[in-house]
C-alpha cells in the first residue's frame, strides 16, 4: 500500500497525464472484474435456489474464482486512488476469513490401514463404508453367520487418488457436470472412469490387498470371491431411519462383481472404484448434495458361498396388501442377483411381525428343471423361513429401523447374511434395481428437467399462453395484473401487486421489492444486481423477454412461471403448488453448507451510494464489495481531472465553429489515425462514439451560439489576476478525455460547469451516462429553477437524479449502447439550450411548461436526435 501511495503521489506531481491513463486502464479492468463477479454470484445463486443441479466441485470452483475476482476488483479500485480506500482490504480479508472455513471439506486421509478384517470394522465406519460396517455389526454385535471377508478401506481409495494425482483432475471434470445435460454427463463420466481404470495401485495398497486375498483363500480349492462396493453413505442407517436426508442410500448405484478369482481382485477393485463415477451414481450423489469426497469408496471382499438358494427378507414388507404390517421373504434358487436384478420371479413368504413369527401366506413358483415341467416346490423349508424372519426382527431392533436383508443358503443348509441395510420404504425388490437399467443414467440425470417441461407443456394445452420465452433470472410463480413500465415513468408510480413488464433490469428496481409480484424485462442480465436481489427474495424474474411489452396488455391478469418461461392468461389453478412440488430438495449437505456460505456471498445491502453507510466497513457480503467497488470506480472516473485540468498537458485543441475553447486528450482510440501529429484537430478527427454523440447535441441546429462571445469558465476567470487572464488558457477551457467508447468531459461556460462521464460499449451491464451540473450567473432561486427543469427532463429520459443546493447529479445506467448515445446527445442539447436559462426563469409553472415543450420536441422520439 505504501508503495502504491508513493507511486500515485509521484505521478500526481510529476506525470499527471500518465496517471490519467493508469486510472483509465484500472477502471476498464475493474469493469471486467465487476462483470465476472456478478456472473459468478449468479451461477452460485442458480445452484443455491435449485435452478441448476451441479457437483460440489462446481461450487468450489465458483467460490475460488469469485474470491480471486473480488480481490482483483478491489485492487483495481485501490490503484485508481490508493489513499482513499485504506479500509477496503481489511473488510474483504475479514469476509474471506469467515467464508473459508464454511466452504472447507474434511481433509482426505490416505494413510494405513488399507485393509481391515470384518471383525474390526465396527469402530471404523468412515474407513469401512456403509455396507461393510453394517455387515461387521451383524457379525460382531448380533452374532449371525456372515461369509468371511475383509474391506479395502477408504484410505486405500484416497491413497490411490493421491498416487495417481487424480483428485484435481476428477474435480475439474466434476465441476463441469450439470444434471440437465445428460449427454455431457455421459461423456464426462466416461472420461473419469477411464482415468480410474488406468491408474496404478500404490505399492503399500497393492501389498495389503494381496496379503488379505491370500489369507482369505488359503486352503480353499478353486476359491471365488465377491467384490462389492461399500461407499461412505451407502446403506446409511441414520439416513433411512429418520435422518435429515431421508432416502439417500445409493442403493443399486455402484457395481458389485461376483465369482472373482483371486488373481483378478485387483482389477475388480478398480472396476468398483470406477463405478463411483458412473453417470447414474454421479447423478444420484449430486442430486442429494454430497461432495465427491464425502462419499469415498471402500470395497468389501467376501468369500463366495455356493448358494443353493438366496434372496431378500424385509422386516417390514413394503408391498403388503391393505397396509398390513408383515415380514416379507423373497427367495430364488441359486444366486440372488437374478432377484434384485428383476430377471427371476421369486417364491414369496409372509409372516407376522411378532416375537415368534407365524407364516401367514406363501407363494411357490412352478419351475422347469432339465426340460421337464416341474411342480410348485418352495425354495425354502419352514425352519429356514422362520430363521430368516427371526433374523430380520433382531436386525431391525439392533439397527433401530426396518431392514432390507440379503441372504443365501449353501448346499449344506447353512444360512448367511450377506447384507443388511435400512429399508427404503418406497422401494421393493424390483424397483431397487431400476436405476441400473437406465441407459447411462439418463433417466436419473434428466428427470427433474423433463418433469418440469412436461408439466409446462401440459398447462400450455389447457391454458392460454400469452408469452413464451426469455431466460429465467429468478425462479418462482406469481399471479398479478400487468403494468407496462414506460422508459420515462418514475418507479414511484408503479402500483403494488402488479406484474411489472419493463424494458430492462435497472438496479433501481430494488425499490419495488415487496410491491410487485414478478418482473418481466425485455432486456437485461441474469447477472445483474437486481436479479441477484430478486433471487434472494424469491421474486420471479424473466429477462430477454423480447416483445413482452407488445404482447401483454395493461391491467391484464396473468400468471408468470419463470421456471418454464411461460406467462399464462388469468389464474392457473394449482401452478404454485405444482412448482413447489417439483422443486429440488433442500435438506442436503450441500444445501446446508450453502445456507451458511451464501449470506456472506450474495445479499446486497449497500443499495444507496449516498448513504453514510456506503463504506467498506458496512460491506457484509462479497456482493456488497462488488457494488461498492463499481460505484466508487465510476465516481473516481467522474473526478478523473480536477477543475484546473491537471494532466492535460498533451491535450489537443478541438477547432470548431462553436465559440468555445475545447481540449481533447486521447487515451486510446478516441481520435482517428489521421489526427496523429496534429497540434489541433477538428470534429472530423474524433472517433469516440460518446464524444461524437455529445458533440452532436452541443451543435444541434436548435442550439444558438452567440458570435463573438467566448464561452468559457467566467467564474474561474474572475478569480484569476482580479479578472485579468488569458482567454485561451486550458485552466478556463472545456476539455474531454476520450477512448473509442469512453468519455470524460467538463463543459465550462458562463458561471456554471457540467461534467459528463460515460461508457457506451457492447456490454449493456457496463454502460452508463453520469452527469453533474452546478452553478450559474443568476441568483440562487433562479439557479434552482433551471436545475428543476434539467432534473425533470432527465427523469423523463430515464436518469436517476439527486439534488443538493444548486448541484445536480444524475445517472443513466445498464442500457444498450444506442440508448446511452441518445442520452448523450440529449445532454448536449440541454447544455446548449440552458446556458442562460436561469436569467429568464420566473417560477415553477414556467418550468413545467418548458419541460413539456422540450420533451415534446426532443424526448418523444430520441431516435431522431
């Protein structure tokens, strides 16, 4: 900071012209950072409010980019005037210090143990994952028979990622995932799975795995193993038994491999790890708001049982008739994969939920064996049925909620539990396997978007659609009567309870929060300040709704569904309820983190630049910092050159037919190439679009300049040498600092002066025209009458203005380039025609008549200016 201050003061004293260019360069970079910051805040808000479903890696990427961009924005403002913003950096640093721990996820642990026997997993749930932990409890806490096995821990998974440097590469791909883009999801997931399958095992992990396999298969002839997923969060008991994220089980999302020979366990382990990045698994995890590292993969390796029969037992059957509570047992010959995969019809047994379960009903299937029609013979005998029922009730008591238990029985009649997980009440054995049948996970990735579109199309067939299109800037549904906002209409005249249909999203629309039901804008950006505030307050907003002001009628009752981008005639019954029902769930780890993070990111509390609280000290969010920097950046440009014209040593005289001394300093592209080397230039040498627009107004055919009278700063002239001065000096002249799309001009004549600062480029969100007018030769009351005339004309033209004494400040912002250029021409006409107006004005009635006459001539059709 000291270095910046010293450099700034040195330039100010010895090279003010270079300082002008530096401030201009910093300002342009500030505008680029401002745009980037607002886009990033918008992207975060779209995820927070459910408009986009994305991976946590996307959130991390957005937050990193936002904090860097806000820091860059602040640095560029400080560079414009280092001594003015000493408290900005501490305020930003404090915000970032509060934000960082809220966005931090647990540190990955990649150290041993890499393998745990089932007997040791009960106290190591985060290492073993859900499936192995449950099975370990069945073995240790309940004492039921379980096949021998071990678990390859989550530490082994993290060590694998670290060894192959995969975590940052996976995060980069995950940051590009969106569930409304299923084809892109498939491609990203394929790339991630290839990365995992191509990875090398860390030597320590490979050694631990080899030793565990050798120990498990020692002395077994022709051993076969089951290699099954056991991710953290999979089969989570507290989730399905009434936790905050009820229903998040990852059931059927990951791969399991059966009949694996010992030599192939290494590759089977990699394939199970890779299934973590299958489209269906990624879509499922993202939908429920879990970060990738919050669901690390452990892998359960079990000795295969030569199953005579296998199946599932539900301690509370989910498909009971008449909602009668009962135990349900489903059994098939051989392996149970045919059952959960839906390819085999099971025998079914239903028992009472009592201490000594009683068989209520059985259904045995007729099967064909060796090509001979068979008879109905049950897969299980009654003792085995009752054993399974007893086990189910014991496991329900141990785990505290109904259980979904997979079992098998070998040729000797011995029975084993191979899995116990909380019962997902909405699932049955056929439904649970359904996600695996979705090709590439497309159904899971797109069902939210498709259901919303289908609902909207259904409504369109039964209700009159008045408008379709635009972009959703803030979601929601609202009913109200249309109010068409004219460009020259003051916001205070907008009635409450209306659907506001306007030209663009001005920041000043914030004043209408709580009064309007929805906003439909023909132009504007989802990254605008107002759009951000609207999302925070749940106000539906459509932007880019070109033609809305023509297609909708004033007073017309409409229903706006911003999510489907539809405006219906009248009240659409049930639309609000349906929109809420299809909204994404909010109770998830990501939602909870965002609830803590976003108050430090997106709320906008600095809304009034004139308020004494408009300081870094009162910035309570990154959005406030962005707003502060933008407003102060524009203000710094407004005071780019002092009244003495310091820094204009290399300015060129503008030679015109107007009796004014005017000097021009070209920052970049403000004059044509042919002007190079000239000491004086003419209007034809100007290339700055804003300057040309202002000059067009100053030289309008209706502006009359008195011949022979030099128009300069007479107030300053009176102060120089007791009225004796050089009429052509720069200290008394008007001047302009230019680029191709920027203008900073001080227009000085008579006893008043005006400052015009404007940016007119292709970026609507960056454009503005700022104007300041002060002074005059008449008495104070007459000066105020002229000020009232100018203020009223500018308000009709869409400017927002404030007055203090005989000083007027006005701003027209975030409009397209053509509209800004038209306002500059209008300002030129105002300046030319009001030079001596204060001398002749008599009262407010005259002001009102002159405003009407002026507006009728110049304001009703600004395209003709």
